[in-house]
C-alpha cells in the first residue's frame, strides 16, 4: 500500500512533466486506434463487399477444383454433407452453384464469360441482387432464361427478350451449346464481373453442361463473420477432406488479401513512427526522473531497501502513467469511433468515383472491433515497460555512496 | 559487548595512477551504549571509515565485524538486509523521502522490516514525539526546517531498532540552535535507552557533547579519549 502511495505521489512530483507524458500516451492511443479503426473498417467493408458479392465467407468444393477450375472437377454433394450443413447452428443457408466458362455470341460478336448456375432466391440473400436489377427480373427456377450482367448486355446491345448463344464444354468433354432468352439485366458493382457474368437457373446450367445434379461449389452463409475461423475448424474436422475442400474467403480472394496486407503495412509504418516519437518522450521523462532521483535511490538502498523493491516502485510509477494515458485514450476514442461507425465518412467526387468503380460503396466506416483498442493499449504499455528498463538498469548498477555524491 | 569492531581497516582509492590511502589500518571497537564522535580535519577519512563500517563501501584491507558478524563477504542483498536490521543511518542532509510525510518516512523503514501497521503507527508517533515533532506527523519534508528533517531522520533510524546509529556529520547543514537541539535529543536517547551512536563531525560544539572522541588524521587514529 505504501509502495503504491509512494509511486502515485512520485508521479505528481513533477506535475507538468507527468501530465505531458500521460498526454503523449493518450495521443498515441487515441490516434493509433483512430487510424486503425478506419483502416480496418475499410478492409472489413471491402471484404464484406467482395464476399457478399461473389464468394461468400466459406465454400465447399470438390477436392482439386480450386487448382483446376474445370467442370470435370464438379461433384454431387452426398447426403451427409447436406445434413452437416443443415444441422449446423452457425450456417443459415448454403447456395449450390455450378460455375463454368463459356463463349457468348450474338450476331457477329463473341466474348468469354463466366456462366453461373444458381438458385436466384438464395443468391439474392447472399449477393443482394434485387436492387441491382436494371431491367427485367429473376428467371424462374425451372426456366432456361438468363440474367446477364450489364456490361455484357451493353456489349451486345441486348435487351430483355433478346437471346444469347452460349458455347462451351460440358462434363467429360460433352458439348455445351445453346441459345437462351434474356429475362433480366443486373448491374454488378465489380467491373470485371459486370463485364462477363451470366446467371442461369442451376437446373438449366446442369442440363447445358451435361452435368445433372452436379455442382462446383457450396457457398455457405454463416451467421456471424467473426466466427469464421471457429466454424471453419469445426466443419473441417467433420468433412471428408479427401473428397472435399473447405476454402475461406482469404483463399478464395488472394488478391484482396494481398491488397489489404500491402495497404495495412503502410498504415503500420506510420503508426510505427508515431510510437517511436512517443517512445522517446517516455524515455526522456524516465531519464530525467532517474537523474533527479539518484540521491534518493542511494538513501533508500543505504537504509535497507532491496533493489528489487525499489525497481517495483519505479515500474509501478511508469505503469501508472501508462495506464492512465491508455485509459484516457480509450475513453476518449470510443465515442469518436462510435460516431464514425454510425456516420461513416462519405467520399466525394473523384475519390468516390474511383472507389465505386471497384465495386465498393464510397464510404469509410470506423471499425468497432475492441481488439484494436486492446492491441494498441498493449503496445503502449509494452513501450512503457521497455523504457522502464533504463531506470531498472540504473538501479541494478547503483552504488549507494556514489549515488549520494551526485 | 562490542557492537562494532574493525581490525586494520584500510581503504585505498585508485584514480588513474593517483592512489589515496583514505583509511589506513584503523582498529576500533565500539561498545553497546557508547556515544562516540569521530573527528578530524577535512579529508582525514571520517566519511570513508563510517561508510565501510556501515557496509556501504567496499573495504580494501582488514575487517569489519558488527555484533560478531563479519560483513566483508556478504553479497549485495545480504548487506542491504543486514543494514536494515542492524544499522540506523542519519546522513548529512536530504535523508527523507520527499513524497512521504514525516510519519510515513518513519513508518517506511518498519514497512521494509515487515512490521504490522498498528505497530508502525504507534512507534512512529512515539518516536516523532520523542524528537519533539508531535505536531508534524503529516507534514512533508519540504515543509520542515533542516533541523526538523534531521530529527525525523533520527526517529527513522531508531524506528528499525538497530544495534547502533551511524551518522556522518548529521549537523553539518544546521544552524547552532538546531545543532544543539539535535545533539540533545541524541544524547538523551543514548542516556535513557542506551542507544549506541557513532557520528563524525568537525563542529566543536558537537565534539563537546561526545563522551568518547576518536581523532583521525590522514586515515589513522591519532587519539582516542573517553570523557
Ligand atoms: N571516491 C573517491 N575516490 C578517490 N578518492 C576519494 C574518494 N572519496 C574520498 N576520497 C579521498 O579520501 C580521503 C578521505 O575522504 P573522506 O571523504 O573520507 O574525508 P572526510 O574526513 O569525510 O572529509 P570531510 O570532513 O570533508 O567530509 C580524501 O583525501 C578524499 O579526497
Ligand atoms: Mg566526510
């Protein structure tokens, strides 16, 4: 108790210096969490956009399909897999897809495209397609009509009721050719998908590709993205891994992961510089504090205070300052994060256009992930402790009479 | 019983080529209840001698025994614990921990000894009253005069119930009134409670109050008189 009291009072011995130190810790935590919340907020947004638009968080595929995306690597999911997914608490729904490539043609133009056989109702839940329909409507489940992306429609100048020819290769070399009416046009926000995506009812696709009952992937709709790793581990243990692959969005979207990592590294470097400045500030304080207190340290060791105890008081002092700064920082930043979570920054003009071109909403929301604050609080406290190594070293080397001569 | 016993105690300072024999073969015995002053001109080796007796400075030659225990071969922590248990220190000035009140300063050393809070409170108040500071319990050192600070230091030194009190020029920074007050208190503690004091000084008024005067010059004892 007395040691705590001593440490606390020692902090206030030089009020101005301690307040400056605590403020600098406050600022470090505040700005680090602020910057990181936006960065991670953007990444989360990017991920949920991409995942929501295309891949889902988790997919089950035939073993080997990811390496060689051929219809020959399609599969008929067995009942045990369906049961597993139906009975899993964290899996709301799963979408079966049959995906392949085909050449599209109309009059004398051609263009390569991705053909995706889907269940429109379920895909609407996952990809939120309805609001993106530009013309027409979802084809009926048992029809052989198409929902094509806007880019493709523009390329061929096609309208509802027109037809599109698909030329491809079916299961085990069968030919997959057909002419299909267009029932809907959808604007997909990602340009590379918008230029070349053709949706059709899965039954029609299976017929086209001579692959009845076969699918290429099961896209799982999980209830809580933050539980992804847990769900993946759980499923991974129950699936027969010789037959099935379980892929999460990081494996399905390697380019996105790379983009995020590269961008994140930039942010971390800036934070590193911020932390370096703070480190020097704290170190400076501890250096001055140590120099001023040499005589006192000498007295304490002379009268019988073990160095370990003395070190404890010094560590307590710096930790108290660190914890104060961290607490104020976290308390200060929380409402700010919350505000920008509810009211994301909306980008204007050019910046907005370029982001929209990539298929993302032009908003920067703040992430509320508590882990961000925890991480940066821990980093700051670690820095404080590292800086405290200086007074600790001084105390360990201290000779009482020498200290008292100073 | 001999509380302090030095045999042929020497200290050689070596500072690049320059060697100073600050203490030169001092053999000195102090018994329980003595009130002894070490006197001598500046640079004669008083501080060096007291520091070696207090286990604060390494010795170059000879030995120091405190109550029969040779302290030469103790390691750092053993020495710190030994000092805590056996020796009360009063330094020339700024003895006290600035962030603690007078009472807390006195309690602090008992805290290090693991004495219970009730006992600490009782004893610190008793001691501060004995040194005439009953109205300064909750005052911090910077609001005490130099003399009052030294009296708190004496109270703190006594609080740990040491075998003896070592004081290197405890009055050097005090005016004559504070000096005589501090010495009266020390002398009274010595008389009433048989507490052993060993202190250094070059102040004649302090020398006059001592009961044994050991004079050193150039690190050697040149006279040792008991009055
Ligand atoms: N750390 C040191 N290094 C070298 N020489 C030292 C050191 N400390 C003391 N001395 C020398 O040792 C001798 C004795 O010094 P000491 O401080 O013990 O004398 P003192 O009697 O206490 O003097 P004063 O009355 O001025 O306090 C002096 O010559 C001094 O210069
Ligand atoms: Mg001296």
